[in-house]
């Protein structure tokens, strides 16, 4: 069983470039907002160590241009892999008609006091795996 979440994404006028398309940097912001929403939904409280996961790598594949419009886009995210200290998250921006972009993010458990990566606990691994 995997952990998934949906996030409703509204394009702001400031996200659009001179050509009328959403700027490529805004996609990263949209994926960040969806990622934060998913992990906040998994957190037990505001001090939950799951909220200390940091992005180690992120790759975005752009499929179709997004435009400024009244209707929101949907971002669907899924945790596809849970390792010893890392998590792979795949997110997709889409609507009923089109698929606009996909991001794969690798997140690492991080201890803000030591400023280094740490292993996930068995309990954290179970929550991230949907068990």
C-alpha cells in the first residue's frame, strides 16, 4: 500500500511569463506546496520528525505548458519508495484532460541539530509506506 495525496493548485498571475505560460520555476513551487501538504497530513504534530525531511534531488519532466486560468490544476503525489533514510516521491500536475508535468523528488531524513542525515525509525518507515 502506498501513501498518496492530492493538492489543488491555483496558478497566480505572477506565475506566468511573457509568453503566457507558467514559468518553469513556478512548477517547483507548486510541487513544493503539494509535498508540504502531503507531509503535513502525515505528521502527528508540528514537531514530527517527518517534517524535517529535506529535498536531496528533484527532477521535473515538462509535458505540456500550463496557462493562467480560473480552474485549478490537480497535483497528485505518491510515495513510491521508502529506504533507510530516504523517501522517493512522484508528483504529477494534471487535470481531467491533460498531464502537464511530473516530478520525482528524493527526500532525506534530516536532523536540524546535527545538520546531517539520519535513519528513519521503523515507525516512520511504516507511516511513509502506508502500513
